[in-house]
C-alpha cells in the first residue's frame, strides 16, 4: 500500500492536525467519546475525525465507530467536510456528515474556534446481530455538542432568559440572575446570537453496508431487492435477495427500476474512449497474470499485448470489442445479454438519486475495471489491490496518479456525469434503446 500512499491514492485529502491547541482539543474529545487518549502530537483526520495514525497507536481501527453501527465524530475544523471517510461501514455516512457540516457551517465554525465538537450518528440499533436488523436503520439523527457542553448550556441559558422575561418576580431572583451571568460567559448572548444546530435528522433509504460480508439494500424502490455479496441471508424480510451469481435477476432488477443505462447511450461523453480503456484494463489483467512487464505501456503496446495474448483475454474483452466496433466503425449491433461477462462493464448508473450507489454496485460486478472501482468503491479497491500481481499494482497506481488524480472532477464527469449534450445528437437511437434495453436487456429464463 506504500505505493498508493506515496501517489496520494490512499489517505489523500486528510486534514493535518499539528498545533498543540488542536491536539489538546482532540484528546479531550476522544476522552469524552471513547475514554481514550493519544500521545501523538502530529496526525491526520478524515471527515469524522478518525485518524489512521491514532488507530494504529490504539490498535483499534474502529475507535470512533464501536460495533461499526453508530459512527462517532470529532470536528476540529469545518474544513473536514472536504476529507474522505475511512473504514466505511455504510455508504451513506460520509454524505450525512458532509451535509450536516455544510448546513451548520457558520455555527460549527464559531464553536470549533474555541473547542472541539463531538457527536454521533445515532439510530435505533446499537449492534447488528442479524441481517434483519439492517432494515431498522431507516433514520439517522446527529447528536453533537462541544466537549464543554456549549450547546447544552446555551439551551439552559435560553430557558433562564425566558423565565426572567415571563416570571413575575424574576427581577428579584438573585440566584437566577447569577446563573445567567455565569452561563453567558461561556455561551455568549444567545438572544442576539442563538447557538443552535439544525438539520440533524436524515433518512437512510437505499444503501450499501460492509456488514455480513457486504450488501446493497434497495428497500425504497418500486421493485425492492437486496444484493448480497457474502453468505446469503435467510431471514431478510425483502421479497427478492440476489447474489452475484444471479446475473440475470440483478440485471432485471436494475432495468425494472430504471437504474442503469448503456455507456454508449450517454450524451456528452466519449463512449469509445471509455470502452477502450476498459478493454485496456482487461488486457493488463491478462498480461499481469502472465508475468509481463507493464512499465511505460502506450496505445501501440496495448494493441500488441492484445494480439499476442488473445487466447488469455477474458470473454468480457471480446464483448466490449464488439461494442467498440459498433460505436466507432458501424459494425453489427451487438447482442450482449445479461449473462455475458461484458454486460455489467457496458453499463453506468442512470441519473437517479441512487446513482452513486448503483455505480458502486457496478464496480463490484465488473471487478476488472480498477478505475471505476477506485472512484466508486474505495473499500473494495484497497481490499482487492493487495491480491494483484506486482506488475498490475504498479500499472494501476501509475495510471490513476497520471490520469485521475490530475483532474478528478473531469474524470468523474466524463465517466458518470449526466450533463446534457448541447450538440443535439443522440449517440444511440432512442427507438433502438427502447427495443433492446441496455445491450440485449435480460435473457429470459
């Protein structure tokens, strides 16, 4: 993993904490949440305040995420909103934290000027014992306050102010007035500058979880289903539960809910370039397995590798080649059905609220495309990377550093964006799409 770290592909965009004041605040918050402390004076934190260095020091990668369910967080600065979330257990957690920070940015900026804000993503389940428990995770509520209790004291002060204004003899209550003065020293004037966080309740509808071997839950669709990557559950109260071997059923689920579209249907993207790059990754995988040096490959080298090792190329390569010939040379319309190995490589998520989750699922169903896996499912990428041959590790790390890191937004837009194509030209006839669905649609059972 050292290569990924050096190229900024792992632990990138973390917030550096080095000032004694911030370290001291972090320690007070860590003691408050977990009863622990760090002796480090220099470390990095993600959006939740989790530090990989502190995790190593404490020998506990879940020191802010006990049982992997109710994620705790420590905010030292609102700049943490730009950082990634490490050790992800639920696909919704980072979006919830970022939205919370952005919706309360002014208040959190003021609070973190003098103290750390500590909190928790709370739901009704404290420990997952069966897959059935996952369906109870419908609402996430954020509880947060400074370690010194500024928000709690502000509420108390607001209550005292209301008493002072409404009770008949409050003007003569020396104890009440003294308490108001002491509390106001810590909270400021809550009548002019109320200290209150808003937008702290979030719905968790469709999501991925790392628990129980990994699962994609889509209970909030017209045709709900769960897609299980580990051992198949027996007690999940959803009518349809699929595993990766059930390609046709998964394809039907994606199509029935209008969750995917063919890459070559997408407007405003160079579908041929995307298909060619996917083919290159398949070529690299086959060449790496053969022990071939992949250093400094260019386009002609890729063609040579594909020719010389055609017998090693997977069937998915030949399916994508048919699509590429159709898209660039007007070749015959390819009938790539859902049981073809190239099927999921030829899709991307449609423009729906579930776009990121579906792209995450497609990355797992098309595991030989490391670029999509890195962008859409980093937990899977890091887990898979460790098992690759050394030549493939070096090639993929170099490619991502060269082609993705320099323009992340542009790469994401090119691959997954849904901006309208101002040329007015359809890449594929809508009539054809309606007739065959995404590449031959689904093979009938």
